[in-house]
């Protein structure tokens, strides 16, 4: 019997959406959550790590999502499929059979990597949301029988066992669709947590830097 599917959540200075991601993944008993922290300094997050009981692996550098394949997490991989997820998405409307859908894609096709689609139809009329909408439209154009042929970075994706990084992927169609929380931020709904995140964003955080420039 295969070991559980490891879900590596890459996180830096976010706690609210991280909790959302952890809770979503923990509803699936075949998944084991591992948070890969990227040198976070946000005090409420560090407190959550101590109290949550989840496995946290602390990176010594802010290497971003591609550092999942580095030495820090190597001991945590097994021979099963694995998930990589950012910590800034929302999953409220995703059907509970999402894992079976992803496994079906990976087990019946040559696709190496499968993810959720990203909602863009309800984004606010802001500069950053419009940037996101213009960028993401390209990924809603090439439909297949199983979803949409579209690049996926690390937002949320599952790989075949022993796979290296690739952008080439398939995104599941709605309702297997998630929301990228930063695209919904405005000057009116920026919380203290998001301000801390933006103030401490580095070049590895594409949307963090864009938020810093316009908010």
C-alpha cells in the first residue's frame, strides 16, 4: 500500500490563507500536509506553527516554490504522487472528490502535472485584478476532455511520482476552481497581515511586489 500523498505548502508570512489551505487538505484522508516555510517572520504565523501540530520544515533561505526539490524537503518525499501548493488561495467551492479527479488525469494520460483552474470572472475592478485577468485569460482557451491545457507554476498542483518541475500541465474545469486571494485585495480590505506580507515581499513573490507597487 502506498504512503499518503504529501502536500507541500510553500509559505512566507501568511497565516489566514495558510490555515484555509491546511484545513482544505486535511479533509482528504489520503493527504499528509507539510508546510515549507520560507524564512517567515510574522509573529502570529510563528505562533500558529507552534500550536497547530502540523509538520513544518523551515528553509534556511527564501528559495521560493522551486526549492521544494532542494535538500530541505528531500527526506519528506515518498514514492507516491505529491502536491505543491502556495498558501494564498481559497477553496470554498471545490467539490470533495477533487483528489480523485486529479488522480484520474495523472493515471490515465501522459500529463505529468494537474492543478485547479483559477477564478477570474468575479475579480474586482482594480489594477492588480485587471492585470491578473489579462494574464489568466490565455489559460481558459484550450479545452480538453479533462479540463484546460494550461501552465501551472506552484499555485496548486499534483505531480506524478518522482517528477521534476515543469510548467506544462492541465487545469481542471469548473467547479474545480480556486481563488487567488491577492487578486481580491483593495486598499479598503487590506488587513494588518496582508500589509506585513506586502511590506516583506521579495522578488520571488510576483504578486506581492505588484501589490507593493499599487496599494
